[in-house]
């Protein structure tokens, strides 16, 4: 029976009619000689007692169809409200609407006087019948309680609303539907194998669309839709990648093959699954999946409600890009020294999901070593420290990336080959050493000459040298291009030589190569200064090798806390680089400060005098003996440096306890020094009293004084003196022995530098400048080179580099005679260079794990 719109005066559309009205109703419509109209006209008493309208009071509404095919057509839904009635047993009303885009749907059924229920339907196969799985959601409250349905992300298409009674209920109702913009994922009627969504494009059908390339689907699983199925086919054996992302709660994924086509997931038909907990993404990657029909199941775990994004693809390779190679930056990418480092890059193919990606090294025997694990769809320049994998011994390995899906199954990238080279190490000393490589130390070799003018005798013809630092021998120029490329290994930078037979040599502190024909190839940077050959202080600490990297930088400032300087008569003093005033530029002293400045910063390559350690940086001269107190002198230099964004290295010819309270208290001095450790480092004379660094009372005039602060302040160095011994090598004065100068103070905290250093005097001549006051300008000059190659360092880091790279002398480790050892300019500069230019690789090692 077609429903009528509700009328408040009609007992059939209001409360259940009373018995009098029901008994009178048949008589109302009975036939007789007086006719229906007459009977109604004459029945005023009956009308008054029943309050029934006469037929002329009733206006029938448009009918609501009682089948899918006869459903009332709402059209494209925005907002719709209507009334209706369920007025006999088995009556039901259908409404059809369409959504033009993914939408949120709200439906309410109100005004009930008896139990009626509500359903949302999608006739996926268009057969006009509500089949299994086509009811998207229902509301079935008991009694006269209103019903409501809210669905998020309902996909575009046609849908139905069904209003139907529970049992024999008879009631009128009010129906309201509202559609609003959805949240981007679609809820579909795909919650069984037989109703799975066909990804081939035909929607909900029993055929399977071919999966070729990448497809993305969005959906939701939860209380009203606990699982979604997708169907696809493969025309040929293919790689298949499934990734379930964007989860707000726990949902899982399965790859299924319904082998017997019974529409049920039987034992053995789940090929693989992803079952991670929480909102973690799930992934399945299946290599060479056979041709045929498959299903993907997305389902909630427990009571989870979540939207999701499902990516499905057939990548030719699960890992679209992969590389792993030697991280040293030498020019042999497929070879690495044992304990070296690798760089690792990968990118998963579009749509491929993985819970993690690892790198595997497979030996010639098939043994697999895992070299780490990463997450994400790609990584760039990851660094792997092979020192953490001591089992990765010398040999040839196959490298491959492995992508692990959430179940733990793995797929692999293409592979590459890597040779891990065993290496031997030869180390020199403070003096000139010759290393005979013709004895073939190994396929890989590390040679560290340390101090002195050192030579590697290759014992081969020059033609067998493939390259040095990536250059041919004929292209290599120590003063211009020799450090463009370096090999970073075990925390520091090395020159690298490759030979025609595949051998590799890493070198540090080597000044010469010699060949089988007796010829020599010089690597160090020489100057043409008159007394350069006599400057043993440069050669014993490998300063002329450090010059290949830098001769000083304009953003580094040298500062002298000493007596003044005489610029008028000091032809070798860099007048244009001096910062002086009337009290610091004079002749009223012995030239002590003048010679200290000369050691640090004399002009180089001017065919006269000596070569300063730093050829380029400016020098701020403070005469603390006759001009300004120590703390004001330091403060003025710091202010100058900060205003110009400079780093500053102080040399302090200030032995004795007096200086701890010059211009303020010792506590104020310590605060001044420590608060500027970001831009300042202090090289201070340890003193000439032949007493322990800690002794402040035995000889307070020649005690350590300010230098003793190195025990508590990280940017102070107490500099002891190494006396001059001599042997000539290739025209250069080298040390023949190492001895602490008899007057030098001592202790485990000092760091040694050469004394008896050739220096330009106030009259322009040359004098051997001695005492710890000569050692600390050597240290300051070297520290300024370290900062010149890496201005990112702090003062404390500069000191630490100098300590870590010093040449150990005497008893192994820090000892009471030589302290931390002899400063090595080349090694210190190389460490700083590596930390700037290949920082992630260099930072893998520090302290005792470095090669120094």
C-alpha cells in the first residue's frame, strides 16, 4: 500500500488507533443504498467520537517505492527531508540518491511511534536486488527510538536508503539525508572475497582487473566496515608490492589467493601478511608472483577504527636505486680498507613499502653480514663504520640492499661488488725516516711519517703510479692542487696513491717519493726564504707539509701577549698585517716579542729572513710588559675579533705567577678565558724554571702561572720546549734526537714544541730564539693553521685536535717529561680538514681510535 504523508489528525499516522475507531472503520467504507458520501455526511456523531477526517480532508502524498527499482529518486544529494509511513506488515520504502564525489553522509529516521529500522545500500551488480554484502550500514534500535547512520568518506556513485518495519510495526516517520564533503577515502561494499573491489576499473564485479604499474586506493575500516577486499590479476609472473599507510590505529593486510574459487579464505590461501602493531605501516613485497587472480584484504585489528591508504604496484625492482661504496673519497670506490667506512644510498620503487631497509655484505662463501638498518622510502649518504663489523675481513663481497616487509619477509636490490683490503701500517718518528715500500707491506698500506723530512721509497717506475690524490704525477703541485682530494680514514685525511697493479697507499707526513731509477718527487711545500733550510722547528713538526692545506686565513687572528714589535727596522715582519699602537711598536725591549711574532707570522717567499708558520693572518701585538695589563690586553683583542667574526690564537710569553693577577683576580682571568672559548685558544709558555707544571712556589718567577690553567680550561695549552738537535736531509735541518730543554717546566699536561727557532731580530738579522717563550709562538702558529682549515671549530676543539694528533715521545702515553708529546702540524691540520670536508666519516673516530 502506498504511504501517505503524515497527518496529525489521522489515527493511522499517529498513535495506535483506539478500539472504537478500529471497529468503526469497516462501516465507514461499507457500501449501501445511501452511498459512502451520504453515510459519512450522516455520521456526525461517529466523526465527533473518533475525530476521523472525511476523505475530502485527506491529500495523498507522492508514493515511495517498495523495491530498489521503484525507489524514490532524490538525485544528487545535498540535503533532503521527507515523510512517510510503514502502514502494514511487510511494507518498506526505498530512496535512491547519488554522490558526485567522496562525501560524508548523515541519515536520520525520526518521529517513530513503533519500531522501524534504517539501512544504507549499494547495488553493486545493478541487479535490483539487495544481495549479500550490499548493505553498507544499518541502524536497528528497538521500540520507537530514532535511528541514524553516519558514514565518512562514502565514494561517488548511486546508493539507496531503506526504511522498513521491525516485525509487525506500523508507524509514520520523518527521513532526513545530508551529504557533505568527504575526507578523501571511500567506504565501499567490498567486505567479502566475492564482493571484492576489482582494481581493474570495473568496480565491484567478479572479474579481476590486471595490476600493471602503481595504483592507490583510500578506505576506512572500523565498526561499520571491519574489512575491505580488493581483487587483481597478473597476466605474467611479476613483482608485487603492497603498502598500507596513513593508519591512525591498528590495521593489517593480507595477500590472498582463493585457489578453489569458493569465496572463502581457506587454510594456505593467505600467501603473506603484515601484522605490525599500533598505527605502524604495513607492507608486503612478493618477488615473482605467478600469473593469476589474487585478493588483498585490509582489516582492522581488535576494535580499531582507521582510515588508510593502500598502494599496490608491480615494480620491476623493489629498490629502484641502490649504491654502496667506499666513503673515504679516494678514487677507488669499489675498494675499502678494513675498518674503513661505506656510504649507502637507496630509494624504494614508487608505492613499495618496507618496515626497514638494510645493507648486506655476502662473502665468497655465502656468509651474510648485515651492515645496518634504516627506515623510510629512501636514504642519502648514510655512513657505515666498518670498524663496528670486525668480522668483515679482507676479501671480495657482494653488496645488496634488502627491504623487509612488516612480516619480516625480504626483497632485494641489484648487487654490486666490493673489495675489502687488508692493510699494514708503518709509522715514523720526529726525525727523517725512509719507508721501503718495495717490501710490499700489503695490498693496502698506511704510512704515517710524523715529524721530519720523510721519504717513501716506492721501488717502482713512475709509470706504475696511476694517480696521487686523483691526479697524475705530472699534474700534482704541492702549492696549489695537492689537497683538492684526500682519503678520509680512521678519523683523519691521507694522501692516496693508486698503483697499476691495484695496490693502494695512504700517506700522511710524507715529504718525498723515490723511485726505482733513484729519482725523487717532492710532496712538501717549500719557501725561498734565506733561512728556511735552517728552520728545524718547521721540519720537526711537519709545518711545511701542513702548508699544502693552508698558509693561514684572513678570518683567523694571531695575538701576541709579550713585549712589543719594531716594524720600522724589521724587514721580515709583516707590517701590513700588524695591528699595533704607540706602546707596542718600539725599541724599548730586547726584541723578545718581535722574535715571537717572527716565528708565528714572518713574511714567506720573499727571498729573505725566515718563513713564518702563518703567512696570511693578521697579528695583534699587545705589549703586556710595558703597555697594557694582561686582562685588558686579552679583552681588547677579543673585542676586535668578535667585531670582525674572527677566531683568535694567543701566544703568551708570560711565565710566572705574576700574570695570574695582572689587571684583575685569577678568577676574573679564568672567566675571561673560558667565556671566550668559542673563538679563542691560548698557547702559553710553560715556563723556564725546570719545575713541575703544578709547582707554583719553588720558582714563582719562572713557574707556569697562566699556563697552569690548562688543567681546568679547555682552551689553554701549556707549551714546553724541545731543544734543538740537528741532522740535514735534502738541505733541511731535521732533529736527530728529542730532548726536553733542561730549563723547561714539565708535567703530564704540557704539549711540546720546538725551541731554538730561527727568527728575525729587530735589526733584520736572524737569531735562534729559545726558551719556552720560543716554543709557544710555534704552537700558536700551528693552532692558527688548524683553525684556518676549519673555522667551525671552537677553541677547545682546536686544542683537542692538537693533543690527539701529537707525536708521542718517551714513555707511551702522557708522561711527566714530554707530557702529551710533540705537536704535529700536518696531522693536526689533516684532522681539522677531514672534520670539515668529510665530517660524518671523520667523526666516526676520535682520541685513541684515530690513526695519529
